[in-house]
C-alpha cells in the first residue's frame, strides 16, 4: 500500500503544472498512450530503452533526479508487459541511498522487477536488513518489510525471520503500531512459504497473545489475529491458549461494543473484519469445556443471529440500509453459522433453527446481489448435514426449486446440491420428479450432474421397483448423451440382480424403443435388457421376438460403434432363444463379416460360428449371472470427487463416510431387496440341446463337464506360441477394455475358456520369442522352483495369470468356477529353441479337493505352447493349500 501511495504521490506531482518532478516520465507515458498501433508503441519503447541504456553507461554523470526518472520508466515499461534485461543494478543501488525518495523507488523496482529466484537479491539483503533493524524512519522500515513480504525468497526468510520476529515483539516498537502491523503480516507471508524457517517458540507465542489484549490499537489486534490464524490453520495445538482471549475479544465487540473507538467502526459495526476473523479462528479448535466460556460463546452467537434479523433488512429506522451495512451483516452472520455447524451438538437447536429461518429469507427475497442467494444456498447445504435439521429445511423446497432456474449457473448448482441433501423418504418422489422435469428445459452446464444425482436418489429411496424403472428410463430418455456410462451400468446391474423388476423393465424398454426418437444410451441399455430378459415378455401380444428384433435393427442402423457391438451380442442371444428369427440374425451377422471396424467384424464372425457349435451355444449364450455387489457405489464416488473442499479445515467436520451417508439418505431401499437367484433363460431345443444329466444334477463325474468345453481349453497338442498365446487372453487393447465396461458387450457372456475373455496378458512386456533370447541350456525341472509370491498374490483378485516364468519357460493358468466346481487350463510356453520331449503335470492328493486331469500334455516344441486341461471340485474345507508340480 505504501508503494501504491508513493506512486500516486508521484503521479500527482507529474500532473501538477506547478511542479516539474518527473516531467520526462509524464511526457513518455503520454506518448505511449497516443500510439495507435502495437508496432508504433514497440518502436517508441525500443527507442526509450536504448536511450536509458546509454544513460546508464554514464551513471556517474546522472543526477539523483535522472536515476529515479529512468528507473520509473523501466518499471512502467515492465508493467506494459515488455521484458527488461538491464537496469536492475541501478534500481538496487537506490535502496542503499539515504534519502526516502530514492529508497522508495528502489524498493518499488525491487518488488516489480525481481522474483524470489533472482540472483540480484543477494546484493541487497544486508541493505534491507539494515533498514529493518537499524533505521528509525517508520516509512523506510515499512518499505523494507513490504518488499520482504512481496518477494518472499528463502534467502530473505533465513536472513530476516529472526529480525522480523524481534521487531514484532520488541517493547521499543510499542509506540509504532504501523510497524507492528507490517511485521505481523510480513512474518505470516514468510511462514506460509517457508514454515520450517520460522521459530514458533513459547516466548514468541506468549508475546503475541499479550498483544491480543490491546484495547487502544484495534488494527494491531486485527493483524495479530491474522497472524495466529494463519499459523493455527496448520498447527493449532500451540495456540489453544488464544481461544479464551478471542472469545473475550468477540464478547467485547458483540456484547459490549461501547468502548470501541469511533475510528474502528464501519457502517455502525465495531471492527467487522475483526469479528469475522475471530469467528473463523474459533473454528480451528473444538468446543471449549469451560462452562463459562461455552455460555459466552452461545450468547455471542445468539446475539449475532438476533441482530442480523433486525439489522439485515432493507430498511433500518425508516431509512434504507446501505449496501456496506448489508454486506457486513451477511459476512458476520454466515461466519457465525459456520461456527455453529462446527460445534454441532454443543449448540442449542433453537439457535440453528433461528439461523435456518433467517437464511431462508435470503432465498425467497428478490435480492439483486446473487452472492447473497448463493451464500444462503451454501449455508443451507451445510445445515442439512446436521442431524435433525432436515425437517426444518423441508419448508424451503419450493424456494430451492425456483433457484434451480436462476440465471446464475453457480446458484443452480448450489440449488441442486441442496435438493440432493434435503431428500428423504417423504419427499424423494417430488424431488426426483422435479429433477426429471428440469431436464426438459435445463441447460447443459449441470445436465450430467443432475442425472447423476437423480439416479442416486431414485436408487436410494426406491420403495417401489416399478417407480425406479420408470424414473431411470425417463432420465435416460430426457438426458440422452448426458447419462454417463456409470449411470447406465448401474441401472443394468440393479435390474439384472433383482428378478422382480426384470419383466417390467423389458416391457418398459420395449415401449421406449418404439418411440420416434431414441437416443444411443437408450439403445445401449435397451438392447442389453431385451437380450437378457426379452424372453420374459415374448409370449405377450405385441412383444413377439420378431418385433423385438425389429427394434434392435433400428438401433443397429442409427447407433455408434459401441452400441452396435452390444446390439450384436443381443442379436446372438436372440438366435439362441428364438428359432423364428435365427435366420434373420445370421443374415445380419454375415453383413458385418466385412465391417471396416475390427471389433464389429470379430463379433459377427465369432457369433456366426458359435451358432453352429450346438454343444456349447446354450452355455455360452446363457443368461447373465447376477453381478457381484460393489463395495462402493460408483455414483456416490463421483459425488464425493465432484464435491469441492472448503477453504477451512474446520468446516470439514466428522467422518466423511458418515456425512456422505447423511447426504445420500438414511435408507437404501434397493440394497435391502435380496438378490434374485440366477434364473436361466429358456433355450429352444432346436437351437441348443439340453445339458447332460450329470450336469443338471451337478454331481456326476467331473469329466462329464468337459464334454461341452471349447476345443481351445481341452487341446493338449502344442501350437505355435507366437500365434496361440491369445488363448490366455492376450491383447486386451482399447476396444476390448471398452467392451468389458459396456453392459452385455462381451462376445460370449458365460464362456469358460474362450479366447474373447478379458484377461491379463501372461506374456506382456516380454522380449520377442523369435529373437533376442538366444538358445539357453535345457531347463531343470520346474517343480524345483517355487512360484513367485507376487504372481501368487495376483490370483487373489483374478482367475488368470502367470504361475511361473524364467528365461526358458513360462507357465500360466486360466480358470473359471461355478459354485464348488471349476475348470482350469495350465499353459506351458517353451521360450527356447530346444524341444520339450517330456512334460508331466502331477497333482498330489489334498484333503477337501478332488481333481481330475484331462488328456495329458506330453511334449512342447521349440517356441511353442501346450495346454493341460484340469477339473477341480471342492469337497470340504481346506486345511492346506493345494499344490501342483510340473516336470519338464
């Protein structure tokens, strides 16, 4: 501020015709302003810089006036955005001068032209330190402290931190309140940048706390509270003793402000900024245990809220309230409410209810200041997290709904947050319905967030499954592209896991797909639902397989590649379920055999070939099993990530998970509905033969289950390792990853060891097997080497992976389990140029596990791989880990 004051003084001197100070600078600024093009301006500046450079070469001949004038010109050119590569030494030399007029120019230039990494700063450290410690001129000391705070380099902090601390608490500076304020703010700036350099000793804390009790200079108290607030925000423990002093200070300002000097009153309020800082400082600490102190805090908060109701209106004592007074009232009121929220259970509910009622007036008033409405909505959001306050907020649902259509997007977002937070069992349908209705006219700024929150509320408070289906389908129909993949996947997961809503969902989806305009998201969800559960309504009039097929064909022609892939998967299931549309499905698949998109082409070819494998078609195209329940709802996770963190840690009260549970509702109705048992889709006898009796009884020989295993899993003959490693799931790629995330996008949903399962590449990041490896010696028996713990731990979260690997051999496992039975394929890859003539897989008997090997793997050629099939059945509890040895 001193620098700006000095600059205004110099500009006044330039504009005063009676004084000729810096007339050259004034003329130069006028010429720059008269330049009509950037080229003319640059030419004039280059000319002036050349003249200044020439003058500085003859610095000995320059007068003090010329030095200051040319440095001012350099600063002005720098402020215009031009690079300055000279004149720094001349500016710094002015700091070492004795006159104040020269020092002020030097310090101003130092603050503007240099930053904390500049090497020139080392040249002036001693001069600046001398001005802080030894100079008796208060203005010069203020200039030095301001420069140190503005630059804030580590060298400045290391050299002057102790001097600034001593200056702050020195009794000699008691008569210089301006210096104390400058020193406090300078020390705070250094602490924020280099907190490890500042020594916060008990003696320093004690001296600062004494200055909080000053009654004469409230500006000093304000700066001291700013200093300790900045430090306490990071390390609050040393400043606990300041809490009683701050409460006493607040009581003096709020309860008994008569002794506050008139010069510290603004718009009728005694030290309003000091009140705000004091209320904010108390939020760094828990509620005090002292009953007297706690009672005084309650009196202060009650007085603030009560006074706000009387003084925050449009008129006070028959005259219109000034804007400044209104702003101050709001600032103190909202900070007091934040302190109430921080103390939570220790504050009387009457105070919080009074705060809700008072803030509610801001929401309904036609205040031209949008910031007030925003703060009111933000405060209501915080109040909604307090236990027992939701009932008091229900009366403002209509005002919140109107705010959802405000012109300011920030207010619309806050209104959406408040509607989400105040939702419970009693008003969930009204709030979700209002959100859905808003989608028809709402803007795109909050469309995706609105869909996300409406989907969460519909799931959390769904007491009627039909209402949930109607709501989410209406969301998808209205929002379209604004519906994220997580929302659509969550809808599919819920419908799949709950048998009671599957038929109803298929029927509603059918009607939605018959609409004249259908968006891609609806086709994506609808094709999956009809493919999985369309058979539940296929016997009803108007829902025949042919009509369902026509709806999916409409989507196949108008949708993007990702949705087309899902539709092809659903059509493949139609071919398995409905003989009357099988020929039309196969004709459609053949039309995509030459598709330019590799993903669609692969699906079409695989599905067409799969339809001819009668022994596996029914198993592969069976109905999807129930999805495993997620540990954490992805939609709630998105809400947490999108929630902004508050500036002050004290507002973040309690456990985040508890707060999130409060915001998302007390009950999650859909999660309370038990998962439906897996119900297989009906399969036509002509399309898929019935399973073997042993498979139906789930108790026959394990080898019976191998009859319908695909050839890739049961094959024991070695193949070319470079081409057949795909059997282990190699080559996930972006397309396969995208396919795995989309509902129903997999080529075969229930296949056991088919190639299109999304698994880890067992040979990922390996060297080229046809080169660079050389021909190592014949390996020893692999059974003598234990499996790496890292590989073994990977099987805790996956069914596929590497069991063992060396320079000569790699052993991988691929498996699938249903209930207590499972089938596995052990792949042995020969990475050498030699022939493995004898390969033996041995499984010792383990109590609780019954195993049966398929056709034995006898040998593996050079650069080849072979597979050993294996059936496993759990017969009891396991006391030991099953082992397997492979001898090569």
